[in-house]
């Protein structure tokens, strides 16, 4: 019989794979008595896992949703799938999800054995994902840089600027920024003695030095503004529109480029983030339904300009042609 701790982990793993386990079958899987099984279930409850028990001929146990998210037990395949998925989510361009995806990816990759880390990078390198619009960044690079930012620890890495061979750099990492389908590291470059933004797809072999630093004042309102200035990228617009069409129909057109939420019968709200207002206007035209602009005011004016341009292109309807 396994010791109590390993048996509890095995029990938790089984509970996470089935919605309902008959008590006798669960005890058999663990090679324990049903009385021991009840004690192990109580231990999981003490740790915060909401395990429900039912009595009778169909009695058994199931793991129910709780007030908080307890630790999960994953097998090798599940861990690789989760890391790959978080890596794609981190580069999805979906507003508000990038930072959370990087934090989750960092937690997973930090505890992965080296063999599984290699599998994660191999899967992502050989997979074309619609979620990742820009160059693929290895999970190990993304998480190593994120950890250095979090820990305020100097970082060494090889960096290949455009048209140049990779060169060794040392920097004080500040923040990661997802912008325009790419990841950037905003950091104080100790070699150039100035602030720089580094594209993560050009960065390799990041290594923390163990040396902590006192954060410097960034010469910009925030890291995203610094990247926009340093790369010459225009500011992004967040467009919100109420569309008078079913959610499923709109989602087919908008796809990964925006979020679609139901807003009543045959209506939905669409949110898109883009540096150009032309793409949201084109997307709304492709939907082929009435819509109302909720924000920003610039998009309202942009749609009016498009409408006037199309009206002029169509010309006046001849009076001698029946409607």
C-alpha cells in the first residue's frame, strides 16, 4: 500500500479525471478499504478540495467546483498541452489575457522536468497556431524573462538585432509587452547605458545572473507606451460594437480577431483591438448586419467616412430605372 501522501495525490488525480467515481471502484483502484478511502477524502477536504459524497447503491465521490481554485494534478501529456496552450494564449492578442497567460505559463514551466520542457518547445515550434499571429517564442525564453522581471534580477542573453549577428547583452529587465503580434522585453541595457526594447523572437539563451537591482524610472508613461515609441508603432484602438445578429454568425466572421459576447436575442457585443480602424470597419461590413458603435468616437467618424465614400462610389440611382 502506498503511503498516505502519495495515495492522496493518486486519489486527487483520479477524482480530476471523472465526474463521478463509485466508492467501491475508487477503493479498488487505490487498493485500500472503503474506510481508508473515506479518511483520504477527508484529508483532501481539509486541504480545500470540495469532494462531494453520495450514498446509496450509486453512491460515490466527485470533485465539485469550489470557492477557490485548488492545486491541480496533471500527467505528462496534460502538462505539455497546458504549457503549449498558455504559450499560444500569451500571444493571442486578446486584450487582458496576455499577462495572465504568461503568469500561468511561468508557473507550469517552472516545475516541468527538462524532458517535458523540450517537448513543449518542440510542439510549439512545429505547430502553426491561429492564436499566435506573430513569431513563435519558445516557452523557456518567455518564462525565463518573465521571472527575471518579477524578481528584479539582471539578465544575460544573446540578441540578434536586425541584420546583425547575435551579441551578448546584459540588462535590467522591467516588463514584458505584447504588441502587434510580438513580445517585447523593456529593459535598461547595461551595455548601451540606456533603455531598450528587445524582441523576444530575436532573443536567445536568457540567463539570470543572480544580481538584484533597484528599478530605474522608465522614461515613458508605461512599458507599452515605451514600446510604441521605440518601434514607431501607432497606438491601438479598442473598438466596441453592438451587432444585431446572432452570436454564432458574428463569431464566424470575426474569428480570433475579436471577442464576441451575447447581448440578448439575436444581438451580441463585439470588441476588437487594432492599430488601424480600417480592419474593424471591414469586419463589420463582412458581417452584413445592422450595428451600433459603442466606442470610441473616432470609430464612429471613421464609419461615417467609409459610408460617404461608398455612397459617392455608387453614384446617384437613375430616375428611369424602377426600384
